[in-house]
């Protein structure tokens, strides 16, 4: 989660990117958020993918109603794998009697 918290180091927070939810389950990570534009969202996904060494895939992209985004913006959901989590789950199951 440190990498998500530091995503703004590349300028994303200054561009209005908001990460709202992080869900990690069985080696998969899912991130939901909002951005002022699809370009800002795409740039942030690329920076985070580069940092983690794992691609993030766009699951959902929706235009926000004007009332939610001060006239424009997008809501998104990214998904990717996190191999370290998958390995930990496998090792835990193998360790059980």
C-alpha cells in the first residue's frame, strides 16, 4: 500500500487523482478511484505499473456526473496481479497439516 500512497510523487495528486479503494485478494489487487481526465488516470496507471513491475488493466471507466466532478472527470477501476501475494497464499496452504 505504500506504493499507492506515494503515487502522487509523480504528480498525480497535483493533477487531482483520488484513490478511493484498494482491495487485495488471492494475488489480485483492485484499485478504484477518480481523476479529472482519462489521460491523468492513464498516466497514473502507467507510473504505478512501472513501480510495481506488474501491469494494471482497466476494468471500468465511467464519466462522472457534473455534480460529482465539478463539471468533468472519470471514475475508474484498475486490476492487476501481485505475485508476492499469490506465493504467500500457496505457502500458507502448503504449511497447514
